[in-house]
C-alpha cells in the first residue's frame, strides 16, 4: 500500500495520542470493490453479543470507568449558550462525584473530549483550560453536509483556527449512494488537509447509506483518505449507532491496520444512553480490535446522556443503592 503524507503531518497534537497518525494512502479501487458484508451473518453475530457479555461488581465498575474516559461529552442544540457549555465542561472535568471516585480509587478521571458547534469552541476552551481535555467541533455543514464545498472547507479552517483540537466532519452521503468513491476520497483528503494537525473524525451517517456493504466501502475510502477516526452517525439521523454497523466498521478498521500498519479510531454515536450498552460496545471493540483500541485515542462514544446512567451504576456499586437520574445531570 502506498501512503500519502503531508509535510509536518506525522502526529495529531492531542494529549492522549500514542501512535503515529494515519497518513492515508492512494485510493485502491480493487480493495474497495472487493469489500463485502454478509448481512445475515453480521446480524446474527451482533445479536449474540449482549447476552454473552455480562460483567458484574468491580469488573463492571472498571469497564464503566473506561467508558467514561472514552466519552465525547456532547451538546449540539440550537439553544446552546456559553453558560450551558461551561456547565458541560465542568461535568467533563469531574464526570463522577468526588466521593465515588475516591471510593473507586479513580481520582483524576475525565471524559475523552467535549464536542460542540463552532460558535461554542471559545467558551469550551475557556472552561477546559488546564484540564488536558480536547475540544471537538462538528463541521462541514453538520449534520447534512449539503452546504457549498468551499464553505465546508472554510468551516474546518475556522474551527481549527479557533482552537478545536478535533474536527468531526460529515461526508457527502450521495457520493456513497451513487458509487462515486473517487469523489468521496478527494473530498475526505481535502477535509483532512484543512484540519492540519487537528484530529479528524469522518462521520459516515450510516443510517443513510443504504446497505452494510456501502458502510464497509465508505469506511475503507475514508481511512485511505487519512481519517483518524471513522464515526457512525451525527446523532440526528433516524437510525444511528447499531451493533451490526459497528461490526462492519470495526472489521474495516482491522483490515486497514493489517494492510498498512496504521490504527484508525472508531466512534459510535447517537442512541447510546445506557451503561449496559456501553459495556456491550466495549466488549465488541475488545473482541474485534483488541485491547489497544480500548483507549480514548482510538475509541470514543458520542453521547450526551450516557454519562448520567454510568454515574448511577457506579453509585450503586459503591453504596448499594440507586439514586434518581436527575441527581446526575450532564450540564
């Protein structure tokens, strides 16, 4: 495989990054066309996972703490304000009550990142100063990705200039649905270049791609174009993260790593709100990709309400009693 590199583009400037950044490669259409997805087999495999993977007591607490460290704590509402973002960032710094963390021996636990719209980058940076928690911004005409191309590129550049360390871009779904793989590759390369040293997550919007085969092919093309992460959804589609889609994307990541030696991250987003679901996704990552992917530089949950349920479960582990959900608000 032939890598594509850019001057000064060796690693992403993130506190948790440990591996060399995926530089991308030339578009390999033979590989893309050869990608297949056996839907019935994938759905059978995904359906067995929740029932086969159940962890209890201190093991469950450890898995849930790992899930917290991999959350992109997110607010993407039209009525976001600097005050709301500041409260969310306070929760990102201290995701679990101090007494619970002390009892668990997990002092210093934080989320993986805070994700906001461009206008909220400044307030988020101010609220997270000194924490080491990166700010992620959604971009490229999020969530539909239908604004003029030059404006989508300019939006990335503006967010990077404003201080975002991670950029979540949305691809043009029509390029996947019409089989325009060269167009998708060129688009993603341009977005990657505009991100510079910022981490780039490619949102596939899998619920709008039609087939699992399209998901597999789009995953490969985005990785070939230099994506640091591939992400399921914007959270705004009618169908967001699912286990079958996750299985397809993880296997594409594994194949890419085996072929190139570069690790690409994975981010399921949308609809993951329960602690037990977080454990199921982590279990799938462990089985399909291995322990190395169970760290925030290679795995994230895109979530706004997941943290509250995890905190309730941790409180139950420590005290033996469940608290009301309103006691664990995210912002």
